[in-house]
C-alpha cells in the first residue's frame, strides 16, 4: 500500500490533471456534454497507453541509448523540478508550449485533441515518462510491478473523471481555486524532482567510493 500511495501520488502530481482543466474547458467549450465525455475518455486512454509503453519499454530505451539509471534520474529530476516550478509560478501552460500563437492556432483547427495537446504534452510529458522508466529499473519484483501498474491505471481513471467533470470543477473552484491547488501541487512536484536528483547523486558518490 505504501508503494501504491507513493507511486500514485508522484504520477498524479507530475501529470497534474487539475492544471489541464482550464485548457480542456477552453478547447471543448463548443462541444456537447457527450462529446466532452468522449474526449475525456480518449485522453485518459491515450495517457494510459503512453504510461504503459514508458514503463515496459523503459529498459530497452536505456539500453539502446546507453543511458545509465542515475543519468536518467538526474535528467528526469531536472525536468520534473522545472515542471513543478512552472506550476508554482503559474506558468504551467507556457511551460507546455501552449502560449505560442502557432501552437494555439493549430490546436483550435485540430479535429482530434485527445492525443495532442491533452495527452502529450499536457499530461504524459517527459517528466512522467522518465519517472516510469526509473520505476521500471528500480522495482523489478512481480508484486511491485503490479502495484506500479495499479497506480498507473488509477491515475488514468482520475484523469478521466477530472476531465469529464472539468466544467463543473471550473464552476465550483473558479480559476483562482485551480491556480491555488496547482501551486500546492507544484511544490510537491519540485520536491519529487529534487529527491530523484539527490538519490542519483548519492548513488554516484557511493559508486565512486565516497
């Protein structure tokens, strides 16, 4: 249960579906309730597939590019910490490249938004992918793998429920409420990123004999 809470909390915080709510509302304001539910479902399904591929293909990606686990932890930690800082400073949308005029025009003319930009890069970005690759290398036992997969499925389900209810969430919390929650989550995400970097550095020092 401890591993499930830890992995679910990390995945949920880094993906931050609450931070995606305003974007989802803006992109689906002209859709019907049924259409919004469909987009929410396919977004969460796409996220699930990306997370599963990241987890199971992680060791092959590391092997193919000759990347050590400690290097991945440091790179992933930097990406995760920068995402957390963007959440903390209220620049999450800019951090995901959603403020660029050309990107915004492309989004509004795109017929399918569940894969991009919602699943990638808003939810399943580089930070989430690197975290799951790290989990793949650290938790090799069958029971641990099942727990991680359970947290992946639970995170995807939460994404579906949050996006499906996004218009209600905006009405209840308002933009200020969502921003406040995102900033709290941002602080947690920064801590997760720094923890990954610290663990990697300590491991490198230990291997070097310090």
